C-alpha cells in the first residue's frame, strides 16, 4: 500500500538530517581507510635488527641448522 497523502517537501525536510549523517559516515570511513593504507605503506614489512631475510633465506632458522666446523686435532 502507498501512503494516502504524500508531501514531498515535508519528507525532504524530514530526511535531510539522516542523509547528511549517512554521507558524513561514508566520508569518515573513507578517511579511516585512507589512513590505514597510508600507515601500512609507510610501516612496510621491514625486518628488525635481530634477524630477517637475506637473499630470500630466513637467517634465524638457517643459522641454527648449520653444522659446526669440525674441531682441529
């Protein structure tokens, strides 16, 4: 069923505040998304000083797996 008496000017005024709020939330969400992308871009995936990757090989894992040099007689 449709409304018996529709006054579009009255409805426009009644819906103005919620529409402005929805647009504001979309803009806020886009700003948060842009901030996240910028933060992830600047933070990067840089290894720390304690270890990391050298030539595609994890240094920490392979350092423990390397055999010790044979002892001299």
